[in-house]
C-alpha cells in the first residue's frame, strides 16, 4: 500500500503472559503489519536488540498481512483479545484511544525520552492531553510529476519553494497536460480504497486552504468539514 505513513507503537489493554517458572522471562506480545521492506526490517532489528538486552522481558512480534490488519485489530478489540503492543497508521489511533481499548503511555515515557522525538510525533500521538503512541518516524506527503511530460506540455516546473505552484497554476498545468494528449494527468490514488488514505492524503490539502475535518476540541465535524473553507 502506501509508502509514506506514520508508524505508531502503542500499548493495548492486555494480560502480559507471566512466568510459570520463577526465572522465566515475561512475554510481551506485539502485532505489526508487514509494511515496506525497510520499515519491517528496522522494526524486527529493534525487537532483536531489545530481546538481547533484556532477558527478563521478551517481545513476541507477530507480523500480520497489511491488507487485513485493521480488520483483525478491530475484531480483536471487540473480543477484548488485543496484544500488549500494537502498531497503527496515524489516523487510526484516536478511535482506539477514545473507546478505551488502548492505555496512555505517559507514565512509561520520561522527559529525556520525549526530547528525542519530533514535536509532530508527540502531537500526533496525543489524544485528550494524554500520550497514546510514539512514532518510529514521521512521513512526508508530496505530489510528484513527470518532468518529461510536463516539459512536453509546455509547463514550467518550479525549482524553489518560493516558486511553487498556486492552486490555479496547478489546475492550469493539469489542463495543459490533458491538452497535450495525456488521458489522466492526475492520479490521486483512489485505488487505495476507503481506509485512512482519505485523511492522510487529502486532509493536508483541505487544511492548507483553511478548512479542517473536525473542530479543534474534537467534538464535532458539522460546520467544519462542511464549512466554507473546506467546501
């Protein structure tokens, strides 16, 4: 699926598998979706380092298919059978926090550790003034173009941030591409389906024009999502 996503680690309400023998390690179960190769490899390497350094606590990482991951997490939440630790794409976090299916991490993350994280990571992991997740990384969202096709259509390609297209210039560029014979000048990846892509992909565009998805107190969408700036 999508390459640029915020990877979140969050703790679920679970029963940690304790030791039957006195010296046996505590087992912490963790679910994660397969994701991109580099993301997956980094996570597995982190788990191995943790297990090697902490003999009294061992992480049991379970990799689930990305396509069905959210459905499996939802089913486990309804059955109260979530693992101890989960990973999420950013937009999927808050419903679990609101419903009480995951627990805050505040008492587990000290001030020194927080300083190692970007403010955007901490902001996205916070719901109702409590920290529920810590991202492995933050992602960047951008529209890229085919330089050869743009030049063929006579479209001037920006070379600096100050010279970036306005909305009307983008529309003009798309019209020129269409006129040059390109059937589909813009791909917005609607084939990704009705998951978190709509908020991840399009909320920044709406917010850049002054609109938003929900009120800042997280109470209502009416008057915001259908407000003048958004529409």
